[in-house]
C-alpha cells in the first residue's frame, strides 16, 4: 500500500522534532514500511531542514495563494542514522517558511490577541503547495493520504472546496488527532491571517467549516474531523475522553468539538489506536562511573544551552552547580525522580496546584525525597511555567530544573531514574512513560488518556485519579507515598515491579497493523 503522510514534525530528520508528534509520525511511518507499505512523509522545510539534512531537489511546485501564484521547492532528504530505509522523507520549502530558521524554530509564538496567526498562514501555504504537488504526481502515487493534527486540516479543506483538486477516485483520507487542545482557529476574513486572505479565488461553505463556538472563524481541526474518511486518535482511552465536553481544569475532553467527534463515532469513523515507542537502552547502573556519566551528560547539555545565550541564565547556573554537587558527593541520589516533558500547563498544572495546606504539590513531593533524593526535570516551554520551576529549584535542593531539551540528556534520565513522573492534566497518548518503562523505570501517572492505557497501577507502575483538582493533588501525593514506601522498604517487590515495567512493550508494527486494518481499508458497505 502506498501512503503519503503530511505533518508539521518528523523525528527522523535532524531538527525535525519539537514533541511527541514527531515521534509518532516517524515511528508510524517506519512501522508501516516494515509491513511492506511504501511511505512518504512530507513536512515544511522551515528554511533549515533541507540544510541540516542531506537534500536532493526534486521539483518546483506552482500554487495559488494570497491572490497570486507562488512557487515552492520540493526536496527529498536523507534522514538521520537509524531511520527506516523504506520511508521517503520530503520537505517543501518557500521563502515565507524561513521565519525563525536561524533559531531552527518549527513553531512561532504569536501574541494572545492573534493566536496561531503566523503558523496558520504558514501551514495554509504549505497545504496549498502540498495539494498541487500531490495532484502533479511529484509526491508519488497515494492510495492513502494520512494527515496529522490541525496543521494539515487545511489540506482536507482545500480538497473539499477547490474544484481543481476534486477527483472522483482520490486516495482514502485519514486524519490523526494528536492534541485536541491546539486547533489553529483563524477568522474567515478581515485579517491578513484569514481564510479569504489566503484563498480569495475560492468560495467556502461556511456552515461546513465554521468553528462551533465562533461561527466567524474557520477551524482546521474541525475540518479534518468532518471531512476525513477516517478519524484516528492516539489511544483508545483518549478516543473515549474526547466524546465528552471539557470541564477545565478538572477534565479535558472534546475541547468544543465533542459534537463533531460524537458524529464521527456514530458513523464508525473514529478509532483510538495506541502509539508505539522506540526501544531504549538498558537501565544505568548505580556504580560511581555510571553516576559520573549521567552527571557529565546533563552538565554538557546545560553548558550547551548556556553557551547559546548572551548571558548565562540563572536557571542554568543553578542546575550546573547542583549537578556538580552530586558528582562531588559521589553518591547516587536516592530516590531519583525524573521527568522529561514540555513545560506547559497541560503537564505542570497539578504540580503547581495547591495541596490542603495551600503549598504547591511540588513542594510536598520535594519534602518526601529531601535531603538525599533529587527530582531531575528536563524540558522547556511556557515562560510562566518555566519561571515556577526555576524559582522552586533556586530554593529547594531537591529539584534540579534542566531548562531545555537534548536527546542524550533525555535518554540518560530514562535510564537512570527510580521513578518517572507524568501527572498530566490530559494526555492523548504520551511517549515519556513508554520510553521510561522500556528503559526499566516505573512511572507515576495521572490515569487519563493514553496514560491509562499504558500504566497499570500495582503491576508495572503507579497511578491516581480524582473528580476534582483537590482530589487529583491528594491522589498524586498518595501515589508518591505508595511508590516511595515500596522503593525504600520492600526492595524485592520494587524490583519485581520494575522488571514488569521493563517488560512492557509498545510496538509500532502492532500499531501499523491496526492502521492497515482499521484506518486504511474501507469498511464494507
């Protein structure tokens, strides 16, 4: 079967990853290729991917945009070592994609009064070029067109509304939802970043593509759900969660699109299939040389981030000092808690939420592990959430905030920790818990979405729930007490649980088989 994927990220390419979307795109493409499919993955070049990765020009693509004709360049890239040779990796480059290229940025941050303005324009232009490249045959033949998240919802919208792109027997279309919280909503008109500004030559059926809450706006996530032959999300539990209305911060469900998702489910078009995960290295040992190797890997990452700044941020200075302190002691922190995460409210809200005494839950976690234990948290993201972690790390020796991302540092933490924390308020699938378990580290998670499908409390990890935020915070601290009790006082039971966690596997080949059976093949009439 010939599959063409379109996405914003691709972890197979150097510089092509921001988060779990990239891992899912690269992993699913490789899994399909191992089953004999011919797969091409297409992303924007962002002005730098075709320079960071060996590139071969393929074609020039002409497409209508903004009231005129524009041209983009199509390249085929040679991916990073270890990528599956049966997957083609393509990028589309255009001068307008290059904003942020010097900083190797895939996404842009817009002011609150203009959410998604820059990125929506960028991905709408990418969609227009992609559609023309597909129609011309430049992307190869496609039996299935698999589109990932709101960034590619514009492709389905154009195929629906542009008479030049309609075909009586086009490829089957699949739309994957990786994070329903981000929808790319923009106005129909009256703004440079609007549907009518991008495509003034087209007429749009507004009732079919309008956001259900803001009828003067177009929602590419909603378009993907409404127009795709099949709608997919990345875990069975998340597929159920999103059928219910959200009630934040207690519960995150359909985020305003639950009626569209309920309709897709009623039509048999909505499927939840658990993501796979890459294989990990075996756990690191507790001997001094393993501790020093961990410390040096993390210090090198911090030095790299600090070296890219005009002045060394205080958060890096504190982290480097605390890591050196551990090395001087020569003793492995016990317990060693870890987290590898985007530093955003979705991931951090419950750590900041007040416990019964009014102090943040994170303070109570640190009370439970200090003075000997440490919590190493790797990640970057929202400035407000970063500020909370930096301020806490400056006051509490138990927290070391590694404010950035480096793959070697992440792999070191997955291997080295005693307990991996993932108290997300919602989680479509999650990859951190999969990678930690594969490396032999049990996880403590909020049992929502894909976390509920991967971590089984008492068998391969620890979990908590709660009907209110207060109950969730109590559950988090109670699960932490349970885990630390087992680790400190019942080592044989802990080791058995750790081995069960290490034996839990999530195969991309298994996920790919489900894609073929449930997403790619039409249901009998």
